[in-house]
C-alpha cells in the first residue's frame, strides 16, 4: 500500500545521533515513507546511510541543492524534508527547499541571524508551506497536559516562572583532562558552526520555547549574564525575563553543571497552584493546588481528564521517552500536511512552527547582547 506522505533528509548520516532519532520517531507513523536523502558530504557515509535505509540510488544526492530541485520535479517527490545538519547550514538548506516548494522540518536553532529567520518565515508564508521546528519537549504528553491545565485556570493567574536546563557534558572545558575522548558534539563550541552562542543556542532556546508553549507568555525584555571561561562561546548563562503581562521569570542553562545530564525542569507558579515538569521524568507532572498537598500526576492514568492526555501511546507505568516526544511532533506535522493536501485548515495544528524558530533566534541574540552590555535590559 502506498504511503500518504514521503520525506527526505539532509544530514544525519549513520554516525550522527540526532538524524537517527528523527528517523526512528518518524517510523512511528505508518503514513510516511522515507524516500530520499543527502546525508553527508562524505560520499561513503552518504551511500552507507542510504543502503541502510534502502533508499533508491537515484534518490541519493551528493548536494542538497540538487536534491531540492530534482525532488521538486518528480511526480512522486518528497512532501517534506528534515534538516539535521549543523546550525551553520540550516538557513541555506531550508531556503533552498522552500524555494522549490517543499515543506520543511528543521532542527533548532532555526538559523544564525534574525534577518535570516524573518526571511524564512516570510518565504514559508509566501509559498503556503508548512515549516516545523523540532523543539522536542513540547511533544511529551504531560507537557501538553500542563499546557491545558494552565489554560483551564487550574493554577490561576501566573505569578512567576522558574526554569533550568543543565548538563555537565562540557565540564572538561573548565579543566581539560589529558587524553580524554572528545565528545562528538564538540562542534557546538565553534562559532563557525554554532554562531554567536553555544549553551543558550543549544539548550537555552528549549527553555524559551517550552515556557511559551505551556503558558502562552511572550518575553517582552530580558537581562542576562553568560560565562565563557576563556572559550569562544558561552558554557553557562543566567537570564531574567519580563513577560508581556509584567510577570518575571528566571532561566538558567549550563553545560558545566557537574552531576546533571539532561536536566530541563520547568516550574510555573500561579495564584491558585503550581506545576512542575522534569524532562528526565517526563511521564509525571507535579501539581500543587493552593491549600492542598502536592500531587504527582502520571501519564496514561484515568484521573487525567485533559484532552491532551489522549496523546499517550502506551499504558500507564510503561515509560514513554524522547523518541515518542519527537514522534508526537511528527504525527501532528504529518496530519497537518494531509489536511493541507485535502484543502482543510491547519491553523490549529500542534507543532512548533518557523515562527517559534524566529522567536528562538531573537532570544539568543537578546541574551548575548545583554551579556555584552553589562547585563542591560534588552527588548525583544
């Protein structure tokens, strides 16, 4: 039986972590066929990846521009492309596929410059194309439940937000260990590939996006400090934000926080209660109602009445994880593509869009600008 949607990938050869995550996540959806790719500038890696996934040789490309043009010209060409290349190439690859009329899903951050992000937003709108950004953590079921509970008023008017995303994978940059194996993602420290920021651009943008997704709050202005410890780019940052409704939030992102692995934690405090979600324990949401005891809500349990609870894929007690969070984003993106093909509205589709990508780029620039100017307030 023919698939409804075909996709291709740029970047993400067999030796790249994130490309494999995307492919596994998309494979959860039986409506989608993996049809084309340009996985690496290295011809051997490109062919190796194509063979692993049984991609027809005629649809394995050595250059993304060739791929965009030839896939656009095919009657059975791809419906969307997944971009999993280093940050420095996101803009040019995305622009090329949009220009050829192909929908896009791109890793974050969207690109380096605000003007580039604004151009991609305009181009996607002009072409009438869908453009998703894989801010992964919005795909978790309990994230969506958290968003719905806040919208339902279960914690009342928001009074404060506290969020952190802390890791220790770059701890050796503070005191190098002779002979230590270099991390495969060490390219993130290089401005050539990461632009003006490492830590904020890599994980800080997840905080910005997650908080906006669950609360609906938009950052009006922020002030920040960043720490480079003698390196070209930031390894640690502390950020104070003011939202459009006057409420303040405090963010901390770090890649030198010893003892922490992938610690995204978001706490939202309201006049009637609070909610806390931890990425390392994603199936659970801590809810504390005013005057009541803290409650641990578990994904998949019958007491969760929010509609978002239906995104749960397996029974309670069986842990879901990162692949499913990605898969939920792709399920919604693919459903929107099918609706678009059938002439239906996609305005309410639940996946991070290129507009959120633009917000992320603006956030990165504001943090870096503030840190360079004695932690002055910067308007967004």
